[in-house]
């Protein structure tokens, strides 16, 4: 299972453990992700895949 490194606390998080929030906008959808450990928000999990 893929994991993501949190950019703030550097913990490896399983993708299913991430908290995701998607907001509809006029230009499409915007999804933000949150680390369940340190509560840091980040937008692109592709840059942080482990």
C-alpha cells in the first residue's frame, strides 16, 4: 500500500489514513489533505509518495 511522507512531521502515512477535503470551485475541484498525526495541511500527495 502506498505511503505519503508528511512534509511537516516526516511521518509515513498510509494513503487511507489521510484526511481529505474536496471543495467544488468554478474552475473544478480542489482537494487538500491533512496529516492525522500533526494536522498539517498539504495539497499534492504525489510529491510526497514514499
